[in-house]
C-alpha cells in the first residue's frame, strides 16, 4: 500500500498537483486532390480517448489570400466539443509555391475548381480509423464561404454550413440567389454591417431563399470581413460552436 501511495503522490507532483486538461490531438496532413493539388491542412481529433463510431466533422475554409491559421481558437473549441476538425488550406496558398500555382494568377475556372479541395478534405476524413466519420459540416469565410455554398449544392453529405461574409460573387464564384440544391439543410450566413459587399448580399439571400442570417453591428473600422470577425467580435466563436451543436 505504501508503494502505491508513493507512486500516486509522485504523479501528482509531476502534474503540478492537479489533473492536466486533455488537449486535442492534432497533426498536419498533406491532402491530395483528384486534380493533383497538395493541400497543407491541420487536423484536430475529437477530444476523446475512445474510438468514436459516429463522429461528426467540420471542415474550415479560409478567405482568399488567407491561411489555415486564420481561425483563431475556433478549431480547438470545436474539437473539445467532440467534433473532428479539418482546417483546410486552399490550393494556391501554401508557401513556398511556384508562381504559376499562386491564387493571384488564377482565372475563373481555377477559382471554381477550388471546390474540389473541400471534396478532397471530406474524403480524407472518411478514411480516419479511430474516428469513423459519416456526417460533415462546413464553416467558410468570404470566398471560402462561397466555396462552401457551392460545394453544398452538389453534395448531399454536407449537412450544414456556417458562413462568414458570403456574397453574390467573389472572383466570379457566384452563389445562386435561390440557393437551389441546399434546400432544408441548416445554413447560417453572418456578416458585419460595415461590409458593403456581403451585407447587401445577405439581405438578398434572406429575401430569395429565407435562409438564417445575422448582420453584426460593426465596432471596428477594419476587421469586418470573414475570419477577421473572430477578432473583432469576441463572442462569435462561441456562437459558431453553439450553432453547430444545435443544428448539426
């Protein structure tokens, strides 16, 4: 009995006197699309030590010109709620990169093909062994939000989407006003009142398709687009987590 007391006491001292919080396990896979692009991503496993048979996954899609670091602490918060999280870094964004493969040199068809990045992310998630995933949601920002809406139209396995600052069109990647193909799947569209591109679009989306929208009061002259909203609105990450938990 004494030796077990000594071992327990030693473990408590090593851990700083209290049980440490279990942090999400994460790593940085490179995911290849069917058209030959390598995407540098970050994967957060659900914060659980057991095999998850019926896991849900959220794919995060950044703004044009952004990267997978733009999501602040949202990936960790989603993982701690038991969700698998894949933070996508879109083609044309990773560094170092050949000039011809940079998004700044893309044309309309190349921007449209970026929808395939979401498909590749979903297929990669399906292959996880410890986490068996069959349900998928999206969270996109600005151009990434338009990508999410376009991907959802053509893929019934994408069950919900939370979109920051979508618009009628970015880089000629348009969103159908009627949002045909998404139909009754949960959808939340959010932007800043100071966003002169997205705010009018949300008003039109609401009128045409009766989707759930929210226009945040602007408190900053800048930081009013896409993932910038996570820094200018402290409660937004919690709102995203709560919405996904309630609707997905």
